[in-house]
C-alpha cells in the first residue's frame, strides 16, 4: 500500500473519531451529575434514539468483523442465526424482560439489574452476585472490541500498522468518552453511528458488486470456489449449533449490562413497544449486507492476511482507499459505542452495587463519580493487556461472553413473573449455573469412567443450553423448597399494567 493511501486512511479514521468525541464533550456540558441522568439520561429517551442506541451498542466487533469472518470461512448461514433467529428472539425478550423491567424501574427508580433484584429479595449479597457475574463476563466482551479494532487496522493498512495500535486507540477513546459523556452522549453518538453504518454498509455492498461485475458474476465465482456456500446447512452449521447460538446470543444480549440498563430508559410505554417491534427489521438491514461481504470475499478469492479481518481487506480490493477507511472508521466507532456503553454500565454496577453497599454507603456524589472513572480506566487497561495475547477468535471470545450472560436470564425472568420466587432459589439458580458454565469454559474436556465430561456438547447440544436449563431448575426448585424471608418484598414487582 502506498504511503499516501495509508495517510488518507488513517486521517479518515482519526477525523471520524474526533467528531464522535466532540459529541461526547457537548453531552458532558448538558448532562446532570446525578446518577439517574448520568446513567439513564433521566429516563427520557425517545423511540429513534432508544432503537439506535440499542442497535449501535450491539454493533460490536462480534457483529462487524467476527460475523463476516465466519461467513468467509464457513458460509452465509450465520445470517440466519444473527439476522433472523436472534433478531426475532431478542425482540421477544425485549418485551418479556424489558417491558416489565421498565414498569418496575419507573416506579421504584432502579438504575441497575442488581439494585432491582437486591431490593426485591432484601439482599445486598444477591445484588453483589449479579453485579460480580455481570462484570466478570463484561471483561471478555470489552476485550473483544479491542481485538476487533486491532485486527481492523491491520487489515485496512495491509499490515503496515501493527495490531496493538488499533487496540490501544480504542482503549484510550473509550476511557475518555465514558469519563465525559454519560448515557446521553453515548446515546447521541450511537444514533449517529447507527444511521451512518446502516447507510454505508449498503453503499459498500453496491460498490463491491459493481466493481466485481455484478451479482451474477459474484454468484458464479462463489459457486465455482465454494459451492457448499450456496446450499443451506452442512459443516459447521448443524441445526443444533445454529439453534444453540441463536438462543444463547439472544438471552445473553438481554442480560448484557449495557443492553439491560436500556430497558429502564424509555420515555414512555409507546417508545418501548415501538422500539422492540422495529428491532428485527433493523437487524436484518445491517447483518445481511455485512455477512454477504464476507461470503462474497470467499468467492472472489480475496486473501485475508493473518491477524486481519475480511471486511477491510475486501473493501481495499474493490473500493477506493478513502471509502474503505470510512467504512472501517464507522465500524471502529460502532465498536467504541459498544465499548463506552459497556464501561458506562459497568461503572454503575461497580459503584451502586459494590462500592456503595459494601465500602462507603455515605459516599458523596463526587467521590462516587471518581471511583467510577478510576474503575473504568483500570478495567479498560486490564482488557487491553489481555487482548494483546489474542486469546481466541472474535467469534470464540464473543460466544463465551454471550453464554455466560445467558445463564442469568432465566432466573431473572422467573423473578420478574413468579411472586413465589425466593432469595435462596435465586442464589441456587445463579450460582449453580455459573459454576457449571465456568467449569465447561476453563476445565479441559476429559473422560471419567468412560463418560465424557466438560465437553463442548452433550448429545450434540451446546453445554450453555444445559447450563440455562440448570438455572431454571435450581431457581424454581430452590424456591419451592424454601420459604421467603421476612425482608423479601414480592410487592416490589407487582406493578401490573399501571404504566399503560
């Protein structure tokens, strides 16, 4: 790559990030210092902003680079998992979990999931458990964004710029942005980036198709080089694998701190209902073209350098350098939208669910704010250091985090809808399923007495699904076997439909 092209590309990426940062600085000037405004924008978000801030928050490296990479190597069926099954499943969960959380949060002024559950069950320990589990699985997902940014820079520059620079750039940006912006700034930039990426990815698809000779030419090349990509299923894409991926991703997304907290922020019930109704359409409009780019790259014989992502490489091959840089800049900004949302929500879990209840209940607002900022910096630097060791592919790292969060979902749903749920049942469901899942992630597969244990599947189904089933069994069973303590408050969740 010519030095002039490299300078143009890095200039485009840098300029885009400066514009995003400017929005954050402006948001800082109009954001209040109280927790409800800083973390939830005073529960005043409208339909367009709520829809796009949720959308852009999910435009992570898993979506933008991991998905196309998988389509490049294994075929386009990933569109069915993320675009169809996951888009629809998450929309349903947005109603099942999100609507009820919004009703409860509006009347009880909750800011975090842990705060809501801890108050309902009269337990600081449960509040800390939910926060601790959430922060534990947040670590690999923040690291995923840093890995994606590093690989994007490698692919865009044809290896001229090393991996660590991209990872370091996103780390610095996310720290500065979260310290300044609060949810209001995050939501504003999310909306800008979501609209931008939705438009630019379709322009990219049209440009690549035109430069490659049209859809017929691309399809013919794909049929010649990868004929299996034109048939449904096969190889990696077994029905069991696809269903497990769709379920764990959708349920995991619903428990992500940065997504779950958005269940509290809608201005009114109409905003909430319009948002989850439009969600599947928005998901399809982005995921289909992004994953098609990865699929077509395989048919066009695009060679992806080691440590790079397919999207920047295919754009470099078929579009001008400035346009490829613009798409990658937008994708990196979208990843930063995910990262800053994660760190903002993570800081609220740290300060409100751990620091205040257990360390300093009488902390001033100023002191709490500084603890949050220091926590954000330490967390981001820690994930950056680990990201330098590249512990797996983007899909592997993301999938691990999704599965960990998915273990929380069924106990939360039970608690939201079943007044008979007890504190002990919640502890049993959350702790039991997390121990099961963590053991399967970190303990090597082995055979004991001729029986395989700690494998990735049992009877061809992913172990994460068994963990979810275990969480449901332990929560319901534990609740039936124990009585509610005197300080448990089932009435906290008895909101009915008063907000309608």
